[in-house]
C-alpha cells in the first residue's frame, strides 16, 4: 500500500482521492509515522429495498382511516359522556 507524507497528500489530494476511490487505498504519514488510511467508501446497495412504492397494491387503506375509532379515542381522553 502506498504511503504518502502530509505535504504530498495536501499537494495532490484530488489525485490521491480519485485513485483511492478507484480501489487504490493509501496511508498518510506525518514525520514518517502512519496516521490515517484512506479507503473508498462502500457504495449504497441498489436493489428492491428502499424503493418508493415497493408495497403498492399489497394492502388497502380504509376510506374512513382518518376518522375510524374517533369515538373510542375521544372517550379515552374525555371519559364517558
């Protein structure tokens, strides 16, 4: 694995990061001592998870969803009338 000193890393950061992103990780050293390792991050998984609408058609929301059980909820808050 390539080791670069701090000055070289600052001077050529864009180039080094591009190489790391393409699978060539490197280590930045300060005064000859390794300090950090630069590696590419994992790409987010692409697939069926996380898609908007992936459950479309799997269930039906009742037409009265926003008012269903309103009487029971009101009784819980205010007691019997």
